[in-house]
C-alpha cells in the first residue's frame, strides 16, 4: 500500500487523520472482493480517494463508496490537485 502525503505533511507512525488518497497494489494472492472490503474500511475512516491497481491484467479500479469501478479513461486523478497517474505509463514500466 502507498499513501500520498503533501510536502507540508509530516509523517506520523500511526495514522490518526485520513490521508488524501490510498492506493492498493494487488498481489497474486489478493482478491478484488477482499480489496473492496478494505476499500470500504478506508472510506469509513474518511479516505475519499481509493485506488486499486491490478498489475497482472493491467487494470485499475476506483472505489466509489459502494463498489469498485474499473477505470476506463486510462488515468487516475484527484480533482482540483495535480495528482495524476497515467496507467499506460505505469503499466509500460512493468513491461520494461
């Protein structure tokens, strides 16, 4: 899992406030169902942007609050921020 921190944020050993975004990378033993449950926990904690990347089939999902939605536009973004992940670039690095 990877957390996004703004440069002004300081690192805390235990997260007491929800970060802006949570990104989960699936491993072969992970299931989408388990990730959906984890995403629901993240949302309950107050994390607004939750992304799940499945590198094997080269898919990405966004948690909508009720389910996982496959990202078809080729890009993950956080509105009103410069945060942007171009999936084609990310997956190309895996192929290299």
